[in-house]
C-alpha cells in the first residue's frame, strides 16, 4: 500500500508518498503543472509498485490537470472536499501550515480512509461547460447590478426618475434595457424640455421604431412630465454627455454578455437528459432551471436526498453532548454557496406565484402561518424543493449508469 498525498496550488503541486506505520516513501517534492513534469511524476509513481491510491483536495479548478493526467495513466485518483482534509487531525497539536506538511497530511488521510475513498469521476463535458457558464453568469449579473446602480445614481442628477418611467423587464433582442437606450439618446432632461409635448411624442415614436421598442403614448407623456418637473443638478454639457455615454455603453456591453451567456446556458442545459423534468418544476425558469442543473450536476452522485440538502448547506445538523441536546440550530452553510443562492431564488419565485397546488408552497405557507420567520420557512421550503428535485430526477435517470456516490 502506498498513499500519495498531493497538495494542489495554482501552477504547481506538492507530492508526498507514505505507507502504513508512518513510513515516508517519498519526501514532499514540487511538481509543476506542465507536460514534462507530469510525465516524470507518472513515471516515478509507477516505479513504486503495489497498490497505489492518490488523494488531492478539490481546490478550485487547479487540481484538474494533475488529476486527469494521473487517471489517464491508470492510477486510482480521489478528489476530496478541502473541508474534510482541514478537519482531519494528523495526530499533532502543533499548528503547522506549509505545502510540504499538507501533502504528508493528505497522504495520511488516504491511509486512514483507504477503503472508503470515492474514485474521481470526470464530469462530462456538457455539465462542466454548463457549470462554468452558470458561474460566469453570476459574475456578469453582479457587474450589471453595480453598473445599473451607478447609472441610476447619475440619472438622479441629470434626469430624475427616467428609470422608473419604463418597465424594468422591457429589453431588446441584445439584452439592452429600454430606459438605458432611451437615456443614451435623451441624455439630459433639457433634451426633452426643448420640445413641446406633441413634438416629443413624435420624436419618441420615431426612436421606438428605430430601436424596435413598443411605443406607448402615455409613456411619452409621463416622460415629458418628469422632464418638466425634474430638477437637474448637473449642467447639459460635453462632460456630462461623456459621463452618460460611458455609463450607458458599459451597462449595455455587460447586458449583451449576460444575454449571450444565458442563451448558452439554456442550450447546454437542453442537451442534458433531465432537462424536461427540471423545467416542468415550478420555480425552475429559463435561468434558474439551467443554474440548478449546473450546480447540482448529475444527481445520481448523491447517495440520498439528505446528501443533496447537505451539499447545498441548508441542513441543520444535530448538536448533542451529555445531557444537552440543542433543539434549534442554524443551517450549516458548509455546502455550495452557488447552489444555496440559486435554490433561495427558486423558493422566492414559488412564494411569489403562491400556487396552492404546489407542495413546496403549501409547506412554506404552513410554516408562515405558524409564525415562523421569513428565512426559516424559506430555507425549509428550499430543502423540501431539493428533496422533490432529487426524487423526480433520480426516478427519471434511474436507468442510466450511475457514477460513484458523493
């Protein structure tokens, strides 16, 4: 038996090899994530002989090059959650944190849990790309929110209330918000006030036609009244024009990227076998549905529904010692924050729709009627939704080959 512990970092990894009884076969050494170094590592490990098991932490995506190379070489590879390694004691009270010490600790972990190490199963390409697109969508959405808030703050000084005159969900095919394109054209309230109401209405009608937006006369009148009543604190000048142009174009560029990313998420999700089952569930829309599939992955990797709820970090593990037993516990929050965020959005959609035929909504509504706090019944509903998701999708995929349990 030879346990190989690999402490992974961005461009290199530290490797150590141990055998039972505390024997150190190979002292920690560094391996760069290059073809030449990985080939040398493969050759070195093959010379050890015997039963070899390789363990490394799931550190971002840095572990993928070395894990894929060693798996293709025929080795048993296990990629474990970093929290499991962190909580594992290496039989020492000295607090030591170096890459070399971590590699030895991981090798000791491999020896301790030799028979229960989960084998590494590479995610299929579609699921991996979907997850990466979903994470990109989160980052782009956060950037768009920041840019939108900045533009609204600028508009309040130049054209107060222009953003509330339009439906926030009105967008064109590129993902541009209507009020942003309008503000890019009519950059100051004085740009509207220079017209009469009839002249502005005709000007606005022509702009809507050119930009393929729906025209409404009452909207034109509302905008004109806002311009008449608004008080601008910044003058109509070239500097102000530059500020508005840069802010609007930046937001539009991010919205275009967001639109294309979400379309790609939908395309990739539609290629997965459980797509139709997931999209039929209330709360799983064009964005939240693919995001759920991206963050959960192949649901068959979870041994039961409790494992999926724990993966989301919305379980409340028991806490008992001696005669004390806690009756009220916070959720663990030790799972995926991305899945936790997505499932919280899904639960809020279910609450908003208030469908009495939806079991998840009825469950949350019951908790709400009992006087539970908003977060309590929302988290409880999120856990129930995941249990329903696990049951439906697993039943649909039960005839498919199952990868290793998580």
